[in-house]
């Protein structure tokens, strides 16, 4: 019972850290929370689903209005970029989709195209400052995908470009049954 209690305490402390700071990922937040609670061993660390549930609870209790406002703002920005990138079958994913975005959260878009270089040509044509990099999928760490980080003053926008055929083989749902990604019509519905 003590082990489960510590997991729960770490999950709630990590949720508080994520909600108030917003600049850490789940893994960093739970390790920081464990250190703060004097439980640095990895045996008591909660999984990401437990952190997300605790984060939802924290935001509902302490930041409901701010979270709603932030999500509406970020989803409008996501729609703007999804419209600009419509030729690349954009999908929103991450905290802006699942409703747990905190301050400093970025917008995560996945693009699916066989013309991966055309994404960069479009960004250059739009005159938007961006940085390039690579993304290594967890399920295939030896493989890399193009990754762009757009320096929009309203919010950071991350684009990961996958081959068009990969969309069919990717998981559609999270462990809790919620969608992993959403196309533009679903994002427009969320933003209303």
C-alpha cells in the first residue's frame, strides 16, 4: 500500500509541477517530484497515464478558466497552421489535443506526405523562422523523420513529417481510449 501511495503522491506533485511550470516533459516532472518527496528510486514512479489523470484533476481544480482559455488560443493557432499545411495531411497531437496543455506548451503537428522536402519549401516560402532537426520514433529508434520547430511568437509549433503510408499503421487511440491525433475538422470542433 505504501508503494501505491507514493506513486499517487509523485503523480500529483508532478502534475502540479507541469501545471505551474509547463516547460518540463512528463518524465522530467515525475523525476523532479520524486526527488522533492524523497523517493528518488524509479520503483515508485507513476506512468504517464497516472500523471495525465493527476494533471487533469489539478487543472480542473486550480486552473479551469486559464486552461480553457489557453487551449482555445493554442487550438486556434493549430488550425491556422493546419490550414497552411493542408497539402501534408496535418494531424494535431499531444497536450493541445488531449486538453492538458499548460503554460509554455507547444503545438505538436504530425504531417503525412511522400513529398517531405516540400514541407521545408513551404516553410521557406511563408517566411516563417524555423529550426530543423530529426525525430526518432519510439517504436523504431533506428529510423529518423524530419522535424521542424517553428518560432511563432504566439506559441512554438513542432512539425514531425512521416511518410504518407505510415498513418495506417500508427496507433489511433491512447491507452484510455482517447484519440492520439486529430485532423482539421475534429480540431475545429474542439476549438468551438
